[in-house]
C-alpha cells in the first residue's frame, strides 16, 4: 500500500497514463495495439518530406516485424501479429498526422513508455528507427524537415 507521501505522485502517474491511452486511442491504437504505437515517430519521419517513399515503407515493414518479434518475446507468447502491425502501418501511411496529432502522439508515447520497465530503451529505439527511416533514402544530406522532426522527437522522447 502506498504511503501518504507517494499518493500525489501515483495519482499523477495514473492521470498521465489515462491521458496517454486516450490520445493513442484517438489515433487508432486501442487495446494491445497501444504497444504498436511505437511505430508512429518512424512513420512520421517517412512523412517529413511529404511522401512515404517505397524504400522508407520497406524499412517501416522491417520495423513492424522487429517490433512484433520483440513484443512476443517479452510476452512469452504470440500476442502480437505482423499482419496487425502492418495494417496499422497502412493506416499511418495513408495520411500524415496533423501537427497537433504529432505533438500529442509524442506526449502520449513519452508518458506511456515512461511507465514501462523498458521505457528508456523504447524511447531510444523509436529515435533510432526514425533515423534509420530517414537514412534509408541514401541521400548524403537529410531533408531539413527530417532534421526538424528528429530534433523534436529527441526533445520529447529522450
């Protein structure tokens, strides 16, 4: 049982979790799909130059496979499917999130990951995959919009 000094902190954590789940739900991530919301920053990186390129899409599909494998290993069961992750990826690649939705998604992911045992690793992984998506184009210089999104993610997630 929590002592009196920890109750305000626990109450604040509960509100942050509820807010995060509400935001992720509004973005289409409900139930166990919230664990797949980790894809959002990398997909938004692909959108940074206003179009998701085929090689970026291929990298995002590899991310889906990696994420599902990792989540199933953590759960010690096949709770998550690559098909479901790719279906959510399809939704995310049909339309770019509005700026307010992107900011809300980062807030929600930061709050959600902060409550997991592997939260710091999750946030680091989201940034690394976003960097991989930006780099897959093979251009020697990233688009300025990609750099801006990367900096925004790093500020909010790390």
